[in-house]
């Protein structure tokens, strides 16, 4: 579960973190920049700040 992954890493489970983790886990690419992740959020219509990513 993504929540467990965040907790194991010592991070607080938040909705933005879960969404970012979902993007990273579902991506075929191994490395994505913060800007690339941010653009995916914009395309989906999600409101999230670049600083959050």
C-alpha cells in the first residue's frame, strides 16, 4: 500500500504525497523531474503547487 511506503520512509501521509506516489508508480519512466510530475497534475486538472511536487 502506498500509505505504508510513505510511513516506512518516515513521511506523513498526505493526499498530495499519495497522488505523487501514484504518478511515480504508474509511470513507465524510471526518473521524472518535479516539472514533469507537475505538468501531469495540470493536465489532469488537479490543483497542486510546484513546490509541493
